[in-house]
C-alpha cells in the first residue's frame, strides 16, 4: 500500500517565533507539548510530523510539568499527569519518542527544553494565547538561538484568520458563520503519528539524560501513574477532584454527553439541579480533547449535512440546521469559546480592568463609591462566609469539585461585584478564586466569563443601579424564582 504523506498544516496556523533558520543537521525534530496535551487532532503534532518527514529526522515529543506556575496544586497536577499516562500509552508502537518530565523540586527543570533544543533541527510548540504562555514565548524569542515554530490548534476558526477584536458575541458569531459558509476551515488529521515513517531516535543527548529524569518507553505509563503529587512542592490544600484527566477520559466524557445529555442540552444546562452541561471544558482547557474532534462527533451524532447551512446572520439558531440542542452547544463551542481566544490573542492586557469596554469602565467607576450593605474579603469569599446560601453553595462546588454550574457561575461573579469594595477588587477576587480552584480556569474562555460580569461582550442596561451602574444586574432571589435550587444548596452546604 502506498504511503500517504501527512497533509500540510495551514500557514495561518503557523507562527515563526524567531528568525533562526531550521538546522537540517540536527539530530531530531522536537515537539514541545505545552497546551495541546494530546496525540490526536493536533495541528502542532501534525506540523512536527511534517518536519520530521521532510527532514528525514526522528521525532521527539517532550511533555513537561513544572512546579512553579501560579496556582500549581494537586488538582491541576493530577489532571495533567493523568493525561501524560494516556499520551505515553498512545505513542507506544509509533515511531515517535515520547518523553515526560515531572519536576520534583522548584527550578530543577530549568534549562531542560533549551538543552534539548540545542540538538534539534526545529522546535515546534503550542501557540496558546493565555496564562504563562505568552510571557514564556517572549523570553524564548529573546534568548534561544534555535528555530521555534508555534502552531495554533486552539479553535476551529484560526485565531489569526482575522485582524479584528470582536466586542460582542453577535458580531463574532456572524463572522464565524461567514467563514464556515464559505467553507469549513481545514481540520487536523485525527492520527498524525500514523504518517510518521522516520525511525525513532536512537538516544537522547547525554547532557539531557545525566541531568533530568525523563519517563519514556515501555515503563513510562507505570512510572507516571506512580507519581505522588503529595511529594511535590505545590499547593496541597487544593485537592484533586474525582474526575480523571487525560484524552481517554475526555473522549469518554464526550461520548457520554452525546449519548445522554445532548438531546436536552438547551434547557437542562441552565438548571442547577440537573447535570446538563457537557463538562468538556477542563479537557478542552488542558488540551486533552480537540474542539475539532468535538465538532466532528457532534456532526456525526446529528447526521449534519454541510450543504444545508443557513445564511450567516449572527443568530444563535437556524444557521447549522442541527436542531436546537446541538446549535445551543455549538454556540458555546464556536462563539463563546472562540471569541475569548480572539480577545486574548489580540489584547495582551486581556486580564486587566482597562480591557473592559469604555462604557463599562466609566459606569463602574462612577458607582465605585456607592454604599454596599455587605462587603467581604477574599478569605471570606473563598471560605463561603457570605449571608447568601445559594452563593455559598456555588463557591463550595467550585472548591470541592473544581467546577461550578454554568448559570450560577454568572451569579457568582455578579455578587462578588456587588459585595466587593470596588470593581477592581471584585475582578481580582474572581480571577484568584476561579484560577485557583476551577479545572477549566486560566483559560481564554474563563476570562470571558469573568469579564462578562463586568460588561465585556454585553451592552449598557437600564435602569442604572447602585454599584452596578449600567452593567447587567443579577440576584440570588431572581435565580431562585427561575430555577429549583433547594437540593443544590443542600448538597453543597
């Protein structure tokens, strides 16, 4: 059977981090897996395979986990290590050498990637526009003397496909629909390692293996499964949740959603006492599941016919012709998720108060001195010590489970604004609590939710209210009048 070369990654998804040329005399191609922690439907890995085949050099995959990132805890470490086990298993039998590194002491991993890059023809990594990644890329661009490419596998519509920052969901939705109407953007190949023919690397540089313990080969899965997060210098107060991380479990979550939740998604997702959401966001955040794979699975489940698209008009329903539940889910995946990546990619200050629309900044500042019947400190919020039983339950769910019900997440943020001494303080409280406890935190999508509380992607509302000004207002009382919450409160109190 004739061998089929790996399809080329679209140029719009590739960014040259520096001007150093590819060194064809290097020992291998290095894929540094940082954000898309999976071996399937991954443009970054596909690009690395492409380089390996073109240069006839072996492919080395490095997935490293440091201790010194902000909010490092048992919760996030365990989720990532679960994924490492899956990735080690997925690469067995392929021609790629997968290496995992788990830092045991702070700073012990310093220099690992750069040392491996010295022997590489080119380094390919993941172009994630949020959290520590942009600053890390900036340092690398200044310091490294090796060719580095960053590849965008974040979204279905490429981040760099537009030079516009969208300020409301309707305008992004209309743009996205026009792109899809003209032709669905190219998807990554499902199994890029199937295209890799170059023989595996014989050995890694001695300079690497002498200094760092890497998990690779047949024993990697068992070695990674034995990693004890309690022995690492991270926050042990934020416990691991019951949910397992990794591509295997992420795919299982996707299948369970398609089988039992999709048919009632549009309504059930808003009910606090129903588990109607997909619960895919942590797996999307850690890169264990690809948005492309989610879309393809949804298209299969609904027997979607791309020839029956409606006209691009920015409306939530009617464009896809998949049915109300599937279209409600797609709006979360392809509008609300992707508009967050648009903001983070276009605005390096996406996490600052000044990134809010001018009208929102002005109205919040105009009402900063308004009387507040209740004010709480970060510690009181964190420990669920407010006067509001529903808010306390939502915070408890976040602390215990690493997630919060979709609708209550909006209420949670609105009340933090209501009970903080200033809108800037409210912003910092939301960022700290969300990023410390939420498995899907530290992500463009979660920053969209936090900043929506303060007016991003929204419009001015009336009547003007104390503290909120023209920013949308929400109360626990109105929430309890719309939804059943008694059992939810009992569960998390």
